[in-house]
């Protein structure tokens, strides 16, 4: 039987699958206008049109993210409590730049003319203050449906996270009139406080429902026709996969799913190699995604943003930098060279692709300096045109009197500086010294610049895993079934805290077991983790702490206070005096381990044979100087092989640069371990 993963990126769509214990891979250009075309074409090509042996397909996609960025979702209306129709427009009084005179807020996905008020009110304790006026609502609903013709409805009422009664009744009324109209409730999507974030997340979920639903349905129908009984799993931004049947109405949870899959792959790979502290560097065609893994676990953020709009769902804490192989070089109004965030994308792509691109991208710079051999790009499967790189770089430098080679080196230096700054963002600026971490470089571009960024940060260890250009797809195969549940219920820490916490987590666990039962998972298979979001009474934001329910049962209030104090001291330093502490939100993570044998297939020991010979030797330009470079084919390198830079290691999905002053050694897992000789 076949287990396959397909990850759709901005430039390439990556496929990796395991059949009879053997790992296979394939890479094709993405189809941005309709991602499903590239997915289905790649699936049919990889399996030669025969899907009968396909058992499971794991999928990560940029469909949801691109729909928000490009504003290609559906016509969505928002129903809110009377007096709050302008919630999405007012947003928060936060400024990206506190010194900017003018502050431009992002346009909401639901305009004001599609926001409608409902006469009802529930207070912060869940008590009904104003009952739902059903006759008035029905009259307004009929007018809304007839006049505005929305394709989906988002419902976000005040304090519905404490009592969803009115939201549930509104959905019943709408279903009676329009059973085909998608209705998304905030009490389902994000049952936590903070009205704007909850409304924004709910509106985004509704905005994506028809698009994501049609996309997944097309994939499901294709699978059912070719391999009846096969299962489709979809990657979530939190780092787990779920069956597609539970994702049609939850496209918002697919945001940033590709980068999340890569982080999970890095966690699994680091476990095998023995690295507990890792910084992942996933550089593709459009951007660089960077994540810090401390003690073997990536950070989970409670909120993220897409185009400035908040998404209040837990996701792997990943920093995104606009620097990738397709990042374009350009001259700003001050005459300075810039690289990114503009990208060539899959079409027309860098100039060397020969698809009509005339502006040089970072890939053109690599070709110009000789770091990528045009005839060996993607293992020789895609021809490049170096003369077009030279022409594009020459045109860029003409106004400054610079040669194509000098512009290429400058572009690479700027791209590396952007990536290094991204690494500092997740490490130094959060109290972590990157020198104690290993950089795991993957993606099509990561292995090429990983050691360069590490040099700038004084990091002396870089790991390039097997199949680096397909590593996010590989992460899909090893991800667990997982969902994170959150529930806001403000309560002060009192002598009864153990009983209160146990009761709250008991309710959430029942919800998790009921949902996982739909995925054919038994309660005994589910592993749960309990966390509390706590703060001092009067504070505006919370700190997350993992709680041991057994210790809580034994030690009660003292344990919770000590836990919060320890978390507070770790983040902010010593606590001068302990005031009253309150629990704000309960978080339960439910997961079921996968039975994938991918890592076993990847890390099967291979006996080293003779030392490999370079397939080619030539001078390259490095830091403006000619340097002798050896080129190796990664498939020829056996465990224990050592290579001294300058060297380039080629393979079908990526190219690794071993700079002068660095050496590479092949680990028993097949990973390349790059070490700085300094």
C-alpha cells in the first residue's frame, strides 16, 4: 500500500510517498490559479495514473492563505450583537510603527455594509440580559438574504463563548430557510474572549468555507474514483493532521499548514539525530519560514496574523521573512539595492527559467556565481538559461555601473542578511542564544544559504536532512492526528482550584473524544496535554503554563501559584510580590500518534563504501573572489563521507553549498552535517 504526502508551495508542488518501505519523490511547478490542478496532475504522474494502491494521502496547501492574501474568498456577511456591527472596522488601537503619523489598518474581509446587528445580549458570565428577538431577526434575515445574497454567514455575538445559546438558535433559524448556506459560529471556531480577534477569526473561517470546501471535495472525489476507501488528511497550522471530512468548514485552520509540516518533520528528524535545540530554516521560492525548537518542542502561539488580520487559533510559532529563491532584486527610490519581498513566483519565475521573466531573482544570482549548474537544476530535470540571468543582473546594475557578478553577490548578501534577521527574531529577541542551536536548513533554497546565515550568527552546526526540497511534504507523513481546544472561563485561583480545573478539562476532553470518535479513534488512543493561560488580576495578557493534573490534585492552590510564578519569572524575571492570580483560558491538546514508517525508511543504515569522486570541478565566485569548487551528487555519498568546502552537493530537490571554511559529513541517517572549521 502507498502513503503519500503532497505539499503545495508558492513555486513548486512537492510529492513524497512510501511504497513497500521505499521512499519516492516528485516535484512539479505549482498552478497558482487553481492549486488542485497541480495536485491532481502530480498525483497521477507520480503513480502513473494508477491510484488503486493509495491508502492515505496527506495534504498541506496554500489555498486558504492565498485566498485571504489575494481576497478571493466568498461574499460573507457578519451577524453581531446590536451596537457592535463596526467591530471588524474599528479593530485594535495597535500600530505596527508607533512613530508613524498615519496608520493604515488592514481592510476587513467583511465590509461594513455586510455587517448586521441582532437584538440580543449575553453578559460575561453567560447570563441572558436581552433575549433573542426572533421575529425581528427573521425579518432582517430575509431582507439580508434577498438583498445582499451572501455566500456564507459568520455569527459572532457578545460573550457567546460563555453561553452559545443565541448563536445556536440563529443557526437553526437560518438552516430552516437556507439549508445550503454555510453558517459559521464563533462559539464553534474560537470559544475564547476578546471580541475583535474572535470576530476576525470567525469571519475568516466563513470567508474560506465555500472555496476550501470545493477544493477538498474535488480531491476527495478524485481519490474515491481512483482508490475507493482511501483517506485524505489535511495539515493544520497547529502541527497536526485531521481527516478532510472535518476540515471543509475549517479552512482557517489550514493557514500556514505547509511551514508547520516542515517544523514537524524537523522535530522527528532531530529526535533521530539527537538534537534537542534546533532552529528550522525553510527557504522556498517565495519566503523563508523560521521556527525555534527548544527541548524538542516547537513553540505554539495563541494567535497569528494573515495580512494584518488576527487569527486567534493556536499555531506553530513561525516567523516569515520575504526572502526566497524567487525574491526579486530592485532599486528603490533612494538608489539602494533591495531584495524581496516581491517574488517572481512560479510564473514567470526567475529570468533563468526562460518563461519571460526579466527581473533578476536570487536564483539568477546563484546561477551567475556558479553555485547552481544550469544543466543540473532539479537533478537535470529542468533546464536553466544562464545567459538570461546575466542579462537581467546586468540590466539591474547598469545604472550603478556594476557588473552582473557584483550585483549577484550583493543580492545574495542582502538575502542572507534578511534570513539572519529572521533567525534573530525567533532566538535573540526572545532570550535564546542561537550559538547553542543547530540550524536545520531545508526547502529548495535553505541548504544553499543555511551555512552562510549560520556564519553570520556564529552558529557552527547546520543539518540538511534527506529530501530537503520536499521536507515539508515529508513532515506531513510523520505528523500526528491533533487538535488544540481552548475555552475561556475566567476564575480566580482559590482553594477550590483543583476541583474547578478538573471539571473544566473534563468538559473539554469529552468534546475532544466525541470529535476524535468521528475519526475512528478510541478514547484510549488519545494522548492529552493540559495547559492554563493565567495572569495577575488586572493584567491585559496571559502566560501559558503546562499543568500536571496529578500534582494539582495533591497540592492544589499552592501548585498553581508556584507554576504561574515560575512561568512569570522565566518570561519577565523575578516577581516582586504575588498578587491575586486568575485562570483565563483552558487549553487541551488531543493527539493520536501516527503509525508512519517514513523515518525508518529514511534512516535505514547504509554501509559506507569507497570515497566518492566529484562529478565536476570548476571555479566559482565567492565573496567576489574566484574559488575552486567540487561538485558532488548526493546519491553517491555514503555515511561517514567527509567533504571540505568549497563544495556543492546536488540532488533532485535542492542544492547544498558547503562554503570555504566549512566541512560536510554524511550522518548514518543520510543527513548532511555541516560544521564550521572556525
